[in-house]
C-alpha cells in the first residue's frame, strides 16, 4: 500500500517507515522467542528439582535451582554421559580430519592431475551423490559385521570416508584456483605431492574450514548409524546415548533435559562463535 | 573463445604433465577415497539388492536361504504379516511429506521476505532462526517428547491457561502428527529460509523500484516479480525438502515411538525408515529389511530423477 501513494510530504512517509520497522521488529522478535522456547525450556527443566517438573503453572526460572539432574546423570555408571561426550568429540574430530585428508587428496587429483579414467570415475562419483541413504543401511551393516567392526569405531569412521560430497566440494574449489602458482612450483622441480601440500592446500584453507565444519556437525549429530554399530554403552556417542537415557529415565525429564543440554550446548556455542567470526569477516570485507 | 582457451589449457597441462610424468601418482591421490567409496557406496549398491533375495536372520547367519523374490512377494501380497505394516509405514511417510512440506516452504519464504528488508538486526534474526538446524535429530526428538507431554508438557500448560482442553499430543491422532510436524518445522525452517533469502537478495532492487513507480502494490510485486524469479530456487528447495521429509526417523522414534499402535502391529506415526530399522535391526530380518529398503530407494530415485528431468527441460 505504502508504495502506491506518492509521498504527500516526506515527514509522513518517514514516520510510516518507522512504524513499519517497529512492527516488523516486534514480529521478528516474537518469532525469535518461539525459536528459543524449546531450548530455554530444556535449560529450565534441567535445573529444576523433580518436585517442580509437573507443576500446574509455568515457571521459566526454577523456584529452586539445582544441579542434581546433571550430577545424577554424571554419576550414573550405567549411563556414562561424560564418556559419551568424549567419545563424540574424539570420533567427530577423527572423522573430520580423515575426511579432509582423504577428500582433498582425491579432489586435487580430479581437478588437476591427468590420468586415464578420470572423467569416467568422477562421473561415477557424482552419479551416487543423490542416492538415498536408506539403500546403504543393511548392506553396509553386514560389511561392517563381516569386518568384525560392530561395536568398534572403525565401523563408524570408515563409511564416513566414502562420502562423495567432500570430494565434489573440494574439487570445485581447486578448479577455481589459478594454475600459475602450481605450474611455477612444478617448473621449480616440485613433485605433484609437494605442489599439492605446499601450494594448493594452503590456498584451500577457507574451503577446508567450511568442509570441516559441515563434516564435524554431521558426525557430532549423526544418530542412526552409530545406533546400529555401537551397542556397548561405554562406546556410545551422545545422540544414541540420548535414546538410552530416554529409555532408562522413564519420565525423569530433568535428567533427559540435562542430557539434551549436554549434547546441544557445545554445538550451539560452536555455531555462535562461527556466526560472530563470519559476521566480523564480512564487516571487514565491506 | 571458450574452446580456444580450453585447448590452450590442455596443451599447457599436458606439457607440464610430461615434465613430472609419473602416471601412477594420480591414482595414489584418489586411492584412499576410492577404496572406501568402492566398499561403502559402489559395492552395497549391488550387495543390498543381492541380500534382498535371501531369508537372512542376522542372529542365525548359518540358516540363510536364497529365496529369490520371496521377500518382495510377501511385501506385495495382502495376506502376509509384512504387507500391512510396511505399506502403512510407507503411507505414514507420505503423509508426513504432505503435512510437512507445504509449511516448510511457505514459512521459510515468509521469513525470508521479512528479513529481506533493511530492518535493523536482520543478520541477528537470520542467525537465530537458523540455529536449531545445527542440533542433532536426537535432541529435537527428545525436546519434542518433553514439550508435548500431557503431564508437565509446556504446550499443554499454555493451552490450559487459554481455556482449551488439551489433547494427549503424543498418543492420539491427528495430534501426534501435529507435534511431529511442529518439531520438524522448528528444526529445519531456518535452513530453507537461508537458501530463499540468498535468492531474494540476488533480485535487483531496480525491478521493484520501477514496478512501484508504475503503481504496483507490494503484493502485485511479490506475485509478478519475486515469485517468477524465485521459481528455480523454489523448485530446488521443494525437491530437497521432500527428500529430507521422506527420511523421517528420529522425531517419531523419540516422541511417539511410532504409535499410537495399531492392531496389525504397525503404528500410526511409524515412518517407513523406522519400520525398516525394526525389521532389520530389532527383528534381525536383514533380507526383508533390504527388500523394503530397495522398494523405498527405488521410489525416491524415480522421484528425484523425474524432478531432475522436469526441472532441466524447463530451464
């Protein structure tokens, strides 16, 4: 509507714009609160003693504040959530480093080196990019079982290294680099591997960081595959651990929410840090 | 032009290939990835189909028996035990796609339009709305399990306060679906919003300026400028959202456990992924689970391929 009327006088137009902005801001804030509600409720419940979980009125701030939910799951030897946390961290870290190494090596070859069958192989990789994950569950589970890797981190790590997305992503990046630096290195007598590690990889840092974050996030959050492979409670990662927690603490919502918070908060903190550094970077660019 | 530079590039590359020459080296570069790829992507593509021709109990592998199409025959014959539960679960997944995809397109589009203004703090809101997406499906499911509880659940607190008799969200229909869709929206709305917002920001502002000089209302501008330009991105978002919704698993697994239960042994919110999980990894019938997976995968591949073709020819 505002746009159809020619401005009668600029002051009215500015005031209308201001009112529009305030209304919009109010709406955005309301939606923002809706987004925060589940997370705030998770935190609120996790700090409440059991007597306050089922009160007939909402208390966002616990009437009495307690660590007992956290302590009870931290001290429960049958649900070793600290171990799950460490397991998640180590497993996601290992997967991320290996994916970066394996995928950037392969991607560099597909982007820059010439070899027989290169385009056919890469086409084969691409063709599998859109295959639905469901078709791999049973056969890969059996492969892992045959290797004797059930209840073993190799059973979680190795299938993660077969992914095609990282190779595709890194190849796009390597192809966008100017060739001149690599050619100069080769003229100076560098081998292909030296050219890769000393010229191409340092230039690829931003792309490696992006792929690293995506891979870490996926590995940290992965639920179904570790649920299938890891049966020993000492070996679980956090997401399948939450399922065990839900089964063990029937209607102990304080403990469940403490577990959810322990899983969610590190990744949310990581997200906030990345948001801030990327917005600072974009401001610097501007 | 393009051809000329292409060949010049190739000549140049060949020249320095010759200098460094070792033909084995490129294969060493791709080998680590290719080995894992062959074992866990290429091989299971065929091995999965092969397994589906067996009656295969994981706990009694010695008793495995080649049955050719018997698993498929069971899945397609109405009087088998598997028939009602499998098709019920596949139907549930399709229902979820139908319930979840429209709001997963419309809400992100609205949010993207709201944020594609010069409102202060828009980057903050964009980051906030996206944030649930970084959580594990397990966290989302567990939060939904608590928020929609009849006893102590947050949603019912507020409904009672508004004077509404609250339903038992997680154990009655259609409310279980409403709860599952709501948690899914909370989780993934921000992802679609980011893609659509990026596309909106690429539309040149001059188009709107000249349209408003011509007297077009905001709504007319949205319909005749924004939507047509956004169309390819919208189609892309719709396709990836349908595929993502088709993979529904953790939300009902945590929130309803697939229930409310049905007389056939199936569940009213049990998605097909959960049925495959139960058949293969709780009942240990991996041959049958492989056959189910193969049917589901075929449907998804046909869907993706048709969309890809449709999308491509219209472009």
